[in-house]
C-alpha cells in the first residue's frame, strides 16, 4: 500500500466526517439529506482508495462522485427539495418568460426577492418550459442541474484531458458537492470567471470577454473580475487586447441587463443592489458575524465605515493589478480570490458561504495541475526506455496553456561528437 493511497483515503475520511456533521448540526432538511448520503459515499471512497490495487485514486473519485453528488442530487431533485435559491431562480425564469422581467413588482417577503441579474433567470427557464416535477413535469427542469452543467462545462473546457482527476476530486469534495446538490447558484459564476481567466492567459480577448460578460450578467459580484481579466490580457497580449476584451465584456453585459433594467428599474435596483447590501426595504438573511456585518450593526456610522473599508480594499487590489499585473491564469485567480474575499468580509451584509467562491478560484488551478508519478519522478520510464526520448521531446515544446509543463524543457541541439566516417566535429541534426 503506497503512501499516496493513504493520503487519498485520509482526505475522503475527513470529507466523511465533515458531511456526517450535517445530519446532526444542520437545521436545513436538504443539508441533512445530503450529509447522510455523502458521508456514506466518502467512506466507501476511502475504502476504495486503500483496497484497489490498480487505479485506486480513480476508483475512489468515482465512488465519491456517485455517493456525494449523483445520488443525493437525484434524490433531492426528484423530491423537489432544495434551498430557497432554487425556487427563486425558477420563479425568475417563469416571470421572464411571461412578463419580460424576472422581478416581482412588489415583493412581500424575502423569498419573493430575486437578488440576481437577469442572466440568472435563463437557468430557470427549463423549469418554466418543462413544468414542475410535482405536477408531472420533467426533473430535467431543475435549476440545479443547469447550474451544475455550466460549471462542469467551464471546468472541462479549461482543464487538459490528462489532468482532470484533480478537478473531478474537487467536484466530488464537499466544497462543490454540497452547493451543487442543495442550491448550485454560485457554481456557474465561479466556472465562468475561471474560464475567462484561462482564455485571457491564452491571449484570446474575445473568448475571455464573452465568458466574463456571461458571468457579469448572472451576479454583480462577478464585476471585479473585469479588472483582473483586463490586467491579465494587458500583461499577456497587450493593451489593445485588454481594451477589446473589456469593451466586449461591458457591452455584452449591458445588452443582457439593460432591457430588463429599462422595463423594471425600481425592482432591479431594490432587489439586486439594495437588498444584498442591507439597504433594502426588507432585511437580508445574510447575517454571518463577519467584520463588515458587525460594523453595520453599530448603526449608520458603522455602515459607512464598512463601505469605506470595502472601497479601500478594492483600491488596494486595483493598485496591485497596475503595479504587479498577473501573467498566468493561476496568479490572476489568486488575485481575484483575494479581492472577493476582502469584499465578502467587509460587506455590510454577508455570510460565510460566500467565501466558497474565492476558495474555489484558488483550488481550481491547483486541482488541475499534473499529479506526480507514483515512483516520485517526473517521468516513470528509465533512461534506457524508448519512451524517455519521446517524452523529453514533448516536454521541450512550449506550452500555451495556463499550467507549466510537467517536465523541464530539454535543449533541441546536443553537444557535437566525432563523425564515425571522417572524424570531424559536426553538430547533430535538431530533435524532431
């Protein structure tokens, strides 16, 4: 049994303990249901990691994905249970289809608010088209399935095919599995921001701008990513590319938001901007004891102090983008995660769950990095193996992706040696 197998088993056991706490400590039914299924799935994944002689890591990830994602998600979808965000998105899709705006004109309770931009309502359209499951409709209309689909497509489009085991393990972990099963509202936002950063690192301003515009039309918390993507494009592709990508992102976001904003400006401002920041007509349920919230509870002076600190934090992150711009998708994701963490901590109204977004931005590039060889070497074959030269030639090619190559590059010209025919010193032909 290798040490790596025990490490994987230990990780799944930690996940099992974390999931097992929900049936005991959580007061939310969907969370308790997920915890029961996920705890069993993680325990089986740990057993698979140490018992399988071959491909134990792959088997453990598959078992965890089934036990912590597929089974509880299917149960909750068929039973029609989930967090209130699911019903909010689906109601927004129905309102957008029938009235042209996803917002109720005069909401009477918090659950009737839609604190999202109009793009989020598109994820609720399948429910409006396919019908409610309890009324004989198709379960494929559940908004969680479409939120998960957007996230997974973004991850698959950015992670190389040979490095998807880590991304799959992250998806099966509680950090993704829990929100995916019970709400899923922040997953498409995270995936689209990561996709925009990767495309910017590849010097593709149009693709980065379109991905960023899609994220910005879902929630305004994605708007800080505009500065990070522009800085990354400026550092990798030049100022013109940065301007082109930023202009496309802003223009496409305006096209998606302005029609609804012109049709229902007051509900949009009240529900999307005033309500989440604690200045709405109804108090927001986001009341975790974070620094910004504690300051806001002191009254108007505390609220303005929290907003002032928030602006200073944003100014500091913006200045760092100008003085030390990120040059890779990983560095840009960390910078965006830093800015979002400061925003969520200092916001007048926030909750601990918001911090999952910046944490995912940090873990996504790490989870998609190449896993080391079981023998502890960059490449397993010995020097006499014929595959060594092929892998060395592949490693010598420059990589255009956001991740470094798995092996140091080798020189394409070897040292000269005597010719067997004439004895003269001639260089060898370049490696092909």
